[in-house]
C-alpha cells in the first residue's frame, strides 16, 4: 500500500492505496463519490472524466498514487457553480441527455470548453467533445447545449427563497440563516392537526429543545443559544445508516406564529451532505384544534443523494411527520414523547416488495 495525500472537492484527503488503484475506483469506492461513472475503464468513453488540477482527465486510467498533491474535482463539486448550473439548464432545455450515464463526464468536458474556448464553433465543440461518448442522444442536443453557453457570462446563482415565509421575522438573533440552497432544491409540504389550542402548540415550538425531543432521529449536542443549534440527525434506510452532524439556525416570528430553521450537515461515513430549510406555521384550526403546515426544501448530495428522489422522500416525510405529530401531542398531554429514529426499514422493504411485484407483473 502507498500513502497518498490530495485535495478532493476542496477537502484534504489522505489514504493508503494499492499502487494499481485507479483514481476512479478510489473516488467511487473509498470516498463514495459516485458521480464519475465507469464505462469502458480503458480511457475511451469519457464517462469517468473529472477535473485534475483544473483540466479534464479520465479517472479510470489515472492511478491514484500519481495524484498526490493534485486538486481533484468530481461532478459533485459543481453543485453550486454558476457556470455548471448554466450548462445543466442548457442540457435539460436541449434534451442533451437520455439515460444520463455519460452526462457527468459530458458536463465536466463541456465546462472546460465553455471556459477555455468561448469562441468555439460547432466543429471545434464536436472535436473537443470527441473524447466523451454518448450511446443515446446522437450528440445534436449536447452540442447545441454547449454552444448555447459559449461566450455568455455565467449567471449569478439565484438562490430562490425556498418558501413563502417572509424573512422580516421579529428580531432575528443571528446572521441570516441562508445556507445557500440551490435553486433546484427539492421541496415538499406536510400538514398535520394537533388536538390542542394554537397558543399551547406554539409554546412548544418556541422551545427548541422540546421540538428536537419530538423529532425522530434528532439529538442536540450543545444547548441552543440565540437560536443557534448544533446536533446530529441519525437516519436508517434499510441496510444504510447515516448520522448527519451539523448546525442550524432557528428564527421565530411570535406575532405570526411562524418560524424558519436553516441548517446543514454532513455524514462522514458516506461522505453525504445535506442542506435544508424548514418553514412552519401554526394556525387555529377547526374545533379548537391547531393546524401546522411545514414546508421543507433540501439538497442531498453524495452517496445518499440517490434517496433524494420524490417518491422515497415523500413517503419517508409522511412517516416522520406522523411521528413528530404524535410526539408533539404526547408532550402537550404531559406524556413522554416516544423517541424514535428516522428509520425507513419498513419503507425499504415495501419498496423492495413493490419492485418484486413489478418484476413478476403483478399490480
Ligand atoms: S470509463 Fe474512463 S474513459 Fe471510459
Ligand atoms: S445520455 Fe445515455 S449515454 Fe449519454
């Protein structure tokens, strides 16, 4: 084994690797950065393209040991890059992908083209992209997408407010809690009813530790101070377990019984990161009950990013919301909240079961 030390996506990494380990295998299997795809594994298809010291390179034929001291950037590093955002939008607009297998490599090469050759004509774009093979699209859309970004300054990244809670909340106690949500962050909404008056429910929402105690999988590592929270969120989805350690800022608007929680965390085990904003409103409902509306915007990257798809997340969110509502109700009734973990075990098996049913052709 040989020691290596390099920078990957802005983070210093040291490891011991076998001399013949490719950079692609090191990135995918050791760092769990699976954005660089493997196709031919012999330097032909370009699916594994990453940036090494600012230039596109095939990670399947670069040995990890030769990358000591290098600055490596995989497609995961470009989530918030305005130029890459512009290219992603162009690829979508011009139908420049179908199965998407070649797309991470195509985007890295395209990023290099638009930055290095702003005056390239179609022939030059095709020549520059000739090291990236696509088995689906026929290249017309890809070339059109790249050309549409040539010569244009990258846009300033628009960070849309994730939801309609005004940020003029009374006396915010710390710097604005924006965590730089990307404009394409996933969003979902949940609502639930609690059989207690809104004032009593809002009193619980004002107590950060009480709210954390009602949230499945959440534990605080430091007592909250001025709305600043540090803690951990443990998630278990079938065989996958993750623990996101991070920080959040809670801003409350007592007059309107609204709040915003903005936070970010990272799971060291999987190398996954999450950023999210949660907005909630507590309002009088029918029959003396209280309606709580929650809007969540989140961006999950890294190995667990595959679980950020709508169906899975919506199902999990419904379960979490139901657990939170039950715990809140228990607290209001003076009962002990049942502290559960964020566990998608049954969800995992129900997904597996639906997959098997689809496989054998049952409804
Ligand atoms: S997998 Fe590296 S070039 Fe094909
Ligand atoms: S979109 Fe399928 S290989 Fe390019």
